[in-house]
C-alpha cells in the first residue's frame, strides 16, 4: 500500500537537500535525520504554512487563513480521500472536533466536510475548494511520484472501510518507527 523503504529514496540521497520547514525535506544523511511525523509526509508536496500562526493563503481570488497543522490535515485527508476525525490532530496534538477549533475553522472556510460513520464516529473529506487549494500550491507540477489529492466521498458504501485506511497507515508507521525506520515517502494506490 505504501513505500516504507526506511527513508532510502533516491531523491533523498542527492545534494538537493532542503529543510523540512516550509520549503524542504531534510538532509541526505539517512541516519541523522529527524523523525518525520506521519502527517508531514503528505504536507511536503505543497507549499503551505508550517508554523503555529495562521498565514494568508490565496487561491483563485479567495483568501484563507491557515496554520501548519491545518495544512497537514488538508494534505492528509486529501491523500487518503477520507479520514476519521478521531485520528486527526490539531496544533497541540489534540483530537479534532467538528464543532470547534481547527476542524470547525476548516469547515467554515469551505475546505473540508464531515460525514457520519455510524452513531459514534465522524469522517472528514476535502471539498472541491480544499482540493483546489492543495493542487494550486503544489511543489511539483507533474511527475510519476506526484501525490494525488481527492475530494468528496467516492463510494458511500465503502466509507467505513476507506476511513480505516489512514488509521492502518498510522499503526504501520508506528511499527516501522519502533524498528528504527523513518517514513519519508508514501505511495497510495488509487
């Protein structure tokens, strides 16, 4: 499902190394690099805010105010099509709440929508505007490894299953981290 070659990506070995902050992805020393947060893997593909403060982001004549954790949420949800709310985290590492805080802000901004997953769970998906925001702030315009971002629910009957894919990814990344691996790249099959 995803590429977890312990960070050994040919692009990471070259001299074109950049920092993980807004604009890069770390150095070429595979053993000396800091651990990459599982959500940062997807945010690397877009040039959006990384810090705690909200910044202006312009898309097709509209202006949004986003902070780094919100950009990571958008890129993660867009990559996985849908994610359970209780698997996503805000700036402070707390579970997102559709009625307040960052997820409320993203919903009010028209960038995400929520759908029920039964009585006790809720899922998040990008709106068309959310996908347009990610697509318009891509680092690379094209290429075989370009991260795809998706909006909306594609197959309502498979919603619960699709929402579990991100949870499975998080568990697998934790297992790999325990073995000393560091995930820098993920390829999701469509």
